[in-house]
């Protein structure tokens, strides 16, 4: 998954941009997340750069398609900038969600970028090879052409840090077959290419070493003058690059058990059913149960509540709901505690509050839905649409 060759003068920028020339002056825009040492974790600066360039490319009639990828061979994007969010939480008044200016700016910018990709007027091909988690999932979900490889490891593991599957993750998970999205939100279970393709989380499978060849094929395409046909031309390029169908993944193999366990309405019953798998002979299910049991009970309850709401919402409504919930997460103790235990002190022993699923009640979770900001102030994402 090597990025195109770039000059030394630009190799320290958090996002690298290149325009590859094609036939008749047409060009393909390539945006490369450029922080391989942090597995291309998505920072505010990266979001700002990407959003500005996508707006410029959308208005450029000579640019026919956009490709998103990550530098290095380990990850497309492993999540958001947790260190930055942690610093913002420490610098903000405890319990005051709206006062955290850093979190407000980060989530508004990230969600606006993700929404732009969902509604982009040109083909967006996301090369989702390696680790694709959290913020990386947000970038991938809205792309018109989502490509996975044999190295893809897709997950929404926010329960381990006291957050929930944001970046429209609640919207996406709520539209999977009953119980499947809840299981993924509660356990952070990792999916490979086979499961991503089967459940509509990805569109194509390519060889992990085929990125440069794919760019060459896009550049060699004789692009039509009709922009409405450009997506079909990207499809044709991917048809020629496509790898053999993968074997069914563990989510497919265990789908019936997962639907039976997680397809019910009661939060505590779902938790008990997942917990019962902690000694399952299948290591994938046992690992999922262990992650759930070690994760934040409050995060699981919040995911359960938001998935139920997102199922009946538009994409824009979901982004607005998630913005509110995410700011509340920054003011509540678990998100900060989860980051501390995983990345700051690295003791991996978070002290969750609430400490049990029974304490994370339906009444308790309502605090994450409370409106934010001064009375009469429009929602920061009000302009995304209905």
C-alpha cells in the first residue's frame, strides 16, 4: 500500500496531495494520510486539510475522481487524535461539555468532512488496507468505492476507551441485519475483507500490493466527457484489479448465534448473552466477549441507545446527534479514563463510572442527549441538511 512518490519538501505534511495526469488533461486526485507512526490517526489538521482540498477538487471540472489512502503498509487510519482530545478534556472545566472548544472544533470538522464524502459529487475510492478503525471508518463509509485487501482489519472498538461508534458509525451499524450492529458496537470485534464485503461495509477486494497498479489503471482510463459515467469507469478499473473472493469471515460463520444473542431489545439481556461467550471454544467469540467485559458499561448503554435512534434518522440527523453525544462524552469521566488507561498511563485498568451494566440505566444515558450551547444557538452542523 505504498503512496505515490512525493518530494522530500512535502513528506512531513499530515496529508499529502497529488494530482495524477490522465488522458486529455483529466486528472485523478490522491490524498494520502501521512502519519504512519501513529497509524495515520486522524488529527484536526488532517481533517481541515482534507476538507479544504475536497471542496477545491469538487469544483475542478478537470479532476474526475479522488483516491484516499494511508501512508505506510500497516493502516489506512486507526482512529482519531485521542491524545489531542485528552489534552482538551484536561484543559476544560469538568462537566461542562460546551466549554471544551477543542472537542467542539474537532468533532464538527471531522463530521462535516465525513458528511462531505458521503455526498461528494465525484467518485471517491477509499483504499482501506490494513487497520481501519474509528475515524478511518468514518472516512471509508461515505466513499463511493470502498476497497479492502487481505490485510484489512475493520473495527469500531470505542467501547474500550469509553466512547461509542461515532463518525456515523451508529447510522451504519443500525442498518446491518438485526443484532449484528449491536454486537460490533459492544465488542469492537475485528472484521476482515470477507465480512466487510458480505455485510456491505466494502465494495471490492484487491491485492494489498496492487495500489500503484490501480493508480496506473485510473490514469490510463479514457475518461468520458459525461461526469455521470465516471463512477462506472472506476467500477471497470476495479473489475480488472479485483482479487478472488475471500473465505467467509467469523461474523458470517457466527451470524445466527449473534442475531439470537444481540437481536433482542433488552440491554441487560444482550450483555448477559455476550458475556456467556467468554469461555467459548471459538477464539474470535471469546475475544469479543473479553473485550465487552473489560469495556465501559456506559459506552455499551450509550451505543445501544444511539443505534436505536439512528435507525430512524437521516445521515445528517445522526451526525448532529453524535456531535452532541461526543461532546457529552468529553465531559463525562469514562472517555478521559479510557484514554488514560490505554495511552497515557498505559496500565490498561480503567475505572469505569458507572462500573456495571446495571448502573448504566436508561435514565442515566439521557444526559448524552441533552442539547448543548446557549439557548437559541443553531446546531453547529445544522447546515448539513434535513
